[in-house]
């Protein structure tokens, strides 16, 4: 038995379970997490099920959540209504998934996932390397004030000293880069936090 959530009537085989993680995601306000479920597909399987036995399926997450804390370190107010996220130099091999085809920096979009093996295998169909988080209730940050947003992507891995680029307000608030001096994995079913400061 194989289970996919959300349900997709076009799923022809558990070797090609269709999932979609939106390139444009919408968060109601600072710190709110209720939007995450829209972009968090789940899959599971149950094998060797006896006749007339209850079917128990342990579901696993197919996405990861990036938590971005934005802080304004300048005296000028920073209006925040859009955050972009890009992971240049990322790889698609983590402990729990393997991702084939396409650019390794593609972290959102349409994928087909083979959910039959010990590891989920993702195949890219069409995607983006720069998903956007829209804050429906914009927030203006004063000096040393912060806001937190949550962006869903497929799992990925940051090798040593790769670059995470976080843009704010269509880059009008400035783009800064965080260089990681260690490896970081954004694993399926986990929330991984990054911090970003705005300096004009």
C-alpha cells in the first residue's frame, strides 16, 4: 500500500508520485506558520499486509522548512513584505533522499517522487532556484527589530563554504550573503533556521 498527501488523481505509479512546492508562498504575518501545510507533501507505504489486517502507514515528509529571521541593523526603518531564498552550490543528496535531473539549486516546483524504496528519489519536472515568501501583512522593522518567515522547499544540502543568498523586498532593501563555513543539511520533515541582517 502506498499513500500520498495531498491526493493527486494523476498519480499513475508510486514510482512517480507527483508533488508540487510553490515558487510563490504566502505567510499571513510575522511569525505565523499556518501556511506551511499547503506546501508540505507527505508519503508513506505499508508492505506485507495480511488479509483482513488493519493497514498502518507511517507517513514521512517530502519537504523541508527554512526559517528565516530578518533583523534590521540600521537606524532607517526597513519595510518587509517579501523574502527570497537561493542556495547556490547546493547538492540534492541528503541522508534521507536522492534527487535526480536538473540544476541542483532548484529547490521548489514540480517533482515526481519514487516512494517505493528505502530512500525517496525525486525527479525534477519543472522548478525554480529562487522561491519567494510574500508577507501578506507587511512589517516595518526599526533598529534591531526582527521578523521571522517560513519558506518550504525540497530537501537539500549545503557543502562547506557555499552561499545562501537572502533577498528582501525585491532587493530594494538590499541583498546580503551568508557564507557557511560548515556543511548544513536542510532535511525532510525538519525546520532549519538561518539569520539575515539588513545593512544599507
